C-alpha cells in the first residue's frame, strides 16, 4: 500500500485529508516525525490560516529541510490550499513573508472587484495540459475553494490549472515531483478523490533521482536549509 505523509505543523484540515486518502486506498500518516516523513512514498503539505505563521511552524519543526530532502530524492510532494502557497518565494499577506522558495513567484490578494473575499465556493478549473495528477478529470470540473490569496508563478510552464473569481487566478501547478493545488481536493467530492487517487498513483511508482537543476523544483540555498 502506498504511504503518504500528511505533514502536521498545526495548521490544516489534517483529518479530512487523511480520511480522503484512506478512501482512495492509500495509507495516510499524519506526522512531523522525520523518520516517518523519510519513509513515506509521497508527502502532502496542507494548510489553513496565515502564511507567515505557517512558515514559522514549518521552520520550527524542520519540515522545510525535510521537504527539500525528499524532493531531491524524487519523492512526490503535493501542496494543498495554504500549503500550495507556501511553495512559492513569498506572500504579501500581513506585510509580507518568505515562503519555501521551491517555485518562483509570489502570492498576492485575489483581484476580485465587487466580489466577496475570501472566495468560498465551487469554481470550474481549466487544465492547461494533460497530467498524471488530473487523469480522468474532465475540463471545467468544479472544485471547492476557500482562499483570499493566490500565487503568481514566474514561469508560465509551471501552471497546470486556472480558475476565476472576478479575474482568473492560478489554482494548480506541476513541476514533477512537485505539485500544488489551491482548492481543497478532500472537500471536492468525486473529482477531488480522483485527484488524490492520481497523486497516490504517482507516489506508488519507483522514483528516480529528481533533476532539480534542470527544470525541477528549486531548492533553497543551503544557508536557509536549516530553517
């Protein structure tokens, strides 16, 4: 059975992600223990709340270094909601904070004139290209969102999916073995379960060494790796 570590840093819908993974036949381990993280076939970085506080907790627990380590070994990693935003260089939320720096770009407030923010509800997602993460999920399938910010990737080729709330925003990226989605797959009915099943399938394959310096996820400089 494929084992997926759901990273526990005290900010996320851990139980709902765990239950959704179990429903698609994966073994979910909610943990921040380094040995458990290193032993997993894949990692999920969830998150709900403030960007800066989340980064503080991730740093305190040494999860940033562990995520780098597992990506370099070719282990698939999926960021969900706030966990998706943490993958980027920085966020403007509450005066600004640095992120994990695995994907070039920043996180900014939604541009939604006249609409309620945070954005809460179902929106169709447009996929840019075929992907192992979205196999079997039709174009314009609705997913469930709860967010007031969204990433702006510097590289268009990283963008896997977009949605709109007032104006379009990026809601999914793919740079294998790194993936991220702004919506909550664990709350998105059959389509969300299919996406998690697809991620588990990606994790079940024997990973090779990730060529991170040739278009793969970017590691932070070693000086910050101890955060």
